[in-house]
C-alpha cells in the first residue's frame, strides 16, 4: 500500500472524473491520499472532499506562496477553524517561491511566517514549498523549527547542498515524478540514499509533474495518484531497495508524520 502525501484533487481538471481518479488510485495500491490546500477557499474545498472519503482522504490547510498577496488578518482565523476538523492533518502548502514571484517576496515571507506561527500554536505538521528561495526559506524556518511538530519539504527537486541544509533542520523530504524526468531530474537519483529512513515520503503532486517515462502516458498529460507506484519504483531503484520495502517504509513515515492512525482512532 502507498500513501500519496500531495495531490491537488480539488483541481478543476479532475471535475469530470474525480471519483474515478480516486478509484483508480486505490486499485493501484494508493489507498490513502493527502489533498493539498493552496488558498483559504481551496483548503475548504479540500477538507470537504476529504470528509466524503473517510479513511482514504485527508487534507491540508494553507496558503501557497503564489497566493501570499491574498493573506489578510482573517486568513489565520479561517485556517485555524478548518484545522479543528479531523480530516485536516497539516498546515500548508506554505513557503516561498521566488521563481516567478506571483506574490511579492515580502508578502510571501509574511504569509509563510504567519502559517508557521499557526502550526506551532496548533501542534500540526507543516507541508512546505520552496523554489529559488532556499536562503530565506531556511532562515525563516530555522527560527520556528524547534516549535513545530514536524515539517516536510514537499516536491524536493534541489541539489545535494540544499538536501543537506533541509535535513539539518530535521525536515522530511517529499519526492515526486520529477525524479523520472531524464532532462531535469537525474541528479535526484544519487541523493535518495542520503535521505535517512523515516524521513522520505512520496507524492505525485497530481495533476502536475506527470512522470516523463511512463510507458503509456495519458494524452492529456494529466498526472494522477494512480501513477505513484511508478514514481516509487524509480525511487526504490535509486535507493537500492525493493518496492515492497519502500512501501512499508514510506507508509509508516507518512502515518507517523500526519498522525493518520491517531486521526482514524
């Protein structure tokens, strides 16, 4: 069994067949998924979707750096209220993205720190995003890390130095189908052995990041959580372990990180 820790199931590209997507994932062995919240309204939709599939879906609640300029004094209150729901298991997706700066860096830093403060107050783990902003990301996160229950660097695509800095902060690492990209992801393979057991988790980030080496990719290029075992096979090969062993390891890690057994109880 697999757990996809990051899937954007509320995306409109799933509107036509969302239930079938979930069923295909479960048929492929991806029996549990964490639906990503990227804005206040989107986090509400993610929580509602998760509520419809108890024991199979959970969600996060947060504001992505692309939407950081939407952060207001009320945002933290809305997210805190959402986090009272049992299906909401983490704060995020939050962090910094200086690649395109859809929101000004100053607004990103403000929203990021506010969400770290909220996570610390609520005792929830954090689902983190970072792109082209490593120094500021590490500096801000470093000020809060000892007050956070846990934190995962979602969709890690950086180099060995970045990985070392994130592991120094005791972060978990989320790996996506980027590792299956022969153009941009080959550097990730030798890094897989550097991630300690108990720190690695897997995700598709669907509908984005379709693995480029899928034998029969969908014509619309839409990624799905059902493709997680394909990503896992590549990670297992890079790590030098059997897929079954990787499934056990990453499932235990995700259960512990998101407290899924505790939530189910």
